[in-house]
């Protein structure tokens, strides 16, 4: 791990987004892609066995879980942070 990565590692946190709708693989990839492009988001992926849960890593100095949740809900999904 580089010095820069060590300096930035304390800035990362994660949120779990619970999506009520049953999404197929195509729609899950689409939502992941949308969230990954958000400023401050470091990663986003759905759980491999529980497809209604998306894990999102982000820098809390650049975004927050409420902003991530609003972006998901913009796509007419019923979602919440758990």
C-alpha cells in the first residue's frame, strides 16, 4: 500500500443499500454503474447471494449515504440504507 493510500484509507466508509424490487442481472449492473460514477464513491456492487443488497464504499468527505440513496431512488426503486 502506498503512502497516499494509507493517508486516504481513514476517509473511506461503506453503506449497504437495500432495494425492495427484484432486479435482474442487467438492472443490477446498471445501478452499480450509476452509483460507481458518483463523486466520492470508491466501489459499488451487489451481494452475490442476496441480490437485493448493494454494498457501496465512499469517501465521507466527498459524499454521504443519503446522497447515494437519493441517486438509487431516482430510478424509481424503493430503497433504504441498512
